[in-house]
C-alpha cells in the first residue's frame, strides 16, 4: 500500500482541517493517507481511514520541560505517527542526528510510528556527497528495533519548486533500501518528498522502493492535495478513485519543461 503524508508545517486552523477531512472522506482510495498537523490540530479525528501525525516530539518524558510535548501527550491525542528530524527542525532548531534518533526511540516507546526525515543540502548535492551524507544520516538517525518510516527529502527541493531527477531518486531509494536490508529492516517504507505536486508525482510513483510521498505546500488545500491522490490511484495497480472535481486542470502528469 502506498503512503501519502501531507505535512502542513506551521499552517492551518480547525476549519481548514475539517474541510480537508471532509474532502478526504469523499475520496475512495487504497492509499494510506497521513496528515501531519500542528499540535493544536492533532486531536478530534474520528476518521479511521485518515491517520494523524505530529511534527515533532520531545526527547523527554512528561516532567519539568516547559513547552515540550511528550510522546505520551501525542499518543493521547489519537495521533499515530510523528515526524522526526524534518529539515526545518534541523535548520531552525539545530536538531542533530543524535537528537533525531533519541526522538525516534521516544516515539516508538510511546507507541507512535516515527517518520524519520533525511536529506542533503544543496552544497552537498552539488559536491556529489549525497550518497555519503544520506548513508550517514540513515545509520545515525534510525533505531535498531521498532517500526518506523524513512522520508528522503533533498533539502534543496523543499518548497523550491525544484524536484530531484528520477535517476537520483532511484539511486538514493535503492541505497536506503539496501542499507535497511542489511539491518533486517527491509520492510520499512521509504517516502520521497520535495516540491511534489499532482503535475510531477507520477514521474516517481513507479520507482522501485518509492513507497509513497511526503508533501508540504500542495497538501494544504483539497484542490491541490486530492489531485495527487488521483494521480497515485491511476498509477498504482488497483485504481479506485471516485472521481472528484478537485483540481481538474491538474489531472495530467506533465513532462518536465
Ligand atoms: P514542499 O512539498 O512544500 O516542497 O515541502 C516538502 C516537505 O517539507 C514535506 O515535509
């Protein structure tokens, strides 16, 4: 089953969330939909088909850590997943691989599934260090046991409108899979992200070991998020979309210009 994560980052209010949930409820799909929401919107989801994800977790358990949100608190909201080490956390809050690993372990301890984000910077990409960097991040951030998801997002592709090439994605996802396999973790889903939209998603759907996507900007509104689901439905083996009238103009997966 393919996975689609919509990462709302620091956006959205209760009305936006309800609108999105209602729109997703009308969409018939086999894709596992996960909404990664701000803490303020985590609770109150009764829809079994749509899973909720937090965007961060405290390294600490409950206790004297003012401002921190613990794993136990996230679990209590009904959320099932938590993003770990997103590049915006790494850049804006100096989160290291060590912190990411501690947070991933904390998530698992609390019955949450961590979605561990890794990705190289533009200068690392330009100096052809991507494979070395990704290998190190993967080994340093992932726990030795427990269920988790890996999300590969080249940092230079996030919010820029520039996506990685198919060849690069194929090479990196294969490498991630091979490394996980050596640790007996080959069942771990591997997601791809960075400027994914309905127009480019089908370039990447059938790449081996691309088990789904993590989407930022295009996940904020049904008009841009649902067409991604439509495209994924069309390209995966059992299409089941009840055709929506969202984003008609986005139906075709256009060739890169
Ligand atoms: P964009 O899809 O806006 O590039 O964001 C990607 C992302 O950061 C998802 O976590």
